[in-house]
C-alpha cells in the first residue's frame, strides 16, 4: 500500500520540490540546482536554501557540484504526490472537460487534500489510467511505475530526431505549446540551438512545419 498523503512538516513548497525533482529524474539520476530553478521559475539561491533543508530532513541527498537525488523517503513521498496530482488531472480532463493549460492549478490544490482511499477511488472510476493528459506516468496504488524519459528537448544534439513524450504541467507552457500546436507524439528534428540561452529551432515532422522553441520551454519538454 502507498503511504498516506499526510506528512509531518511537509509544506506545499517542499512538495513542489519533491515532484519536480522526481519528474526531472531524481529518483535515479542527479538533478542540478539550475534544472530545478528553471522548472519552478525561481532563483537559484532559493533552490540552494530549500535543498539544504530537505537534505537535513532526509528527503534528498545533495552532492555539491554533482547534483541532487531523492532518498527512498523522498521517492516514497514524491510517488504519492505525483500519483494524486496526475489522477486529478486525468479526472479534470476526462470527466469535467478542463482544457490542458488549466489543469495544474486545480490539481495542485486537490492533491494536498487527497487521501489514499480517495486516490484509489479516483483510479477505479477512471479505469486505472497509466498516463496523465500531458504524458506523465501515473504510479499505481502499490507505488509501482515504469521509468519515463528524462531527456529534455534542450539537451538533444543538432541533427537528431526525437519524439515528444510529455510536458511539465505548467500553465504558461501548455498555453504556449497549444499556440504553436506542439503535441505529445510529434516527431521533431532539432536543427539548431541558438547560443547564449537562445531558442531551439526544430522541424516538426508530424505537422511539417518549422518551430522556434524558447530556451526555458525547451527545458519543459521531454522527448525520447
């Protein structure tokens, strides 16, 4: 059984850190302060301070100049949060017809008050979905999940072709991706990375159009 959602001393901000570290691959790989700062849209100094607190509390291991990984305690907590969040996102789309960009704000509120019993009831009612609407894997009620790609578009070399697999559920990002008509499953060939944190130029082979994707947005798009 997954542990109950309530966790002593776990604030919503710390929960956001756990989720993003997990989403960036911190259960198995090292995640940098910069990745977290870009993904949460906060200053790097704030990340350093929070990571220090979370290391003291046993949720992460921080190796200076190497990166951050989740401890088993951190993984267990992150899995519950991610499961609750993504189940609610799926419910909001499938049952209530919410548009993709509006999911995160609502799911963020709901995940913090979701018991294990409620999460399991949602899972049953939805037919045990394996992925949320923006492509993220939903852990099952035992905490099992298949490993998902942690390769971001910004790290793909020029000339390589990849498939879009998921997005970070950020309102501004999802609105932006809707505007440029980039979808999960699209095949992209990376043409060029502009220097000095400039945009990534890609050809969308699925829609047969060229796209210019901003530096920050390219950190929110996972590919394989």
